[in-house]
C-alpha cells in the first residue's frame, strides 16, 4: 500500500514537472511577458509609494534648501541629489536648480518650506512637472521614463490578459 502511494506521488510529481516545462513552451514568451509585467508593476508601485526601486524614500535622495528674498520664502534650491535616482533620472534635476512650481502650485504659495518640499516629493509620486530656474532660465522638467507616464494615455493599454495554461 505504501509503495503504491509512493509511486502515485512520484508520478504526480513527474506529471507536474512535465506540465510546467511543456506548458510554458506552448506559450512562447510567456515567462518573459510575465516577468516584464511584474517588473513594470513593481516600478509603478515604488513610484506611487514615493520610493525608489530600492525602497528608499524619495525625500532621502535629494537635499533641498529654501531660498528667501525680501525675508520671504520663494523657492527650493537643490543642494545635492543621489545619482541614478528618480529625481535625477526622470526629472533631470541638477545641483543648483531652484524649484519654483510643482504642477500648478508654487512651492512658496503657503510661505512654508516644509510644505514646498512635500510638494516636490509628491511630484514624483504623482508624475507631475517641475518648474525650475537653471542658469537664470526658467524651464519645465517633465518626468520621463516613468512607468506611470503611459497610464491614462488614450492609446495606452489599460489592461492586458496574460494567457494561462
């Protein structure tokens, strides 16, 4: 009886292995598609949570200081930025840039540097534009390469069915 159960479980194990190996071959690219979708979902989740792909809070990747004029808070100056993190790679921010706006909001609208910094960190999370002054010129920095950039576009796939076995 025990030998019969052992043989049956061995046959089931072999059948599962064969099913997996033959089943994935019947859907070429299936594994790559699943891995690609999983990687993109992970990147999207990181951005939505306000963290880098390495799970570092975006606030820990950039150092900002307030710029005052006439005794009032006006902008945020980038003092340092961690290389190869989203604020550098997606926004192309550089040390010395002075951030004046996030989306439609001025960083100094509430005359509070802490709220201005929170707006900048939230810009990454919400995929918003940043307006900066660089070398005396005002420019808009649009996030590029973001997994969220494609969401909501008219021709972007909103969902896709992945074949199953």
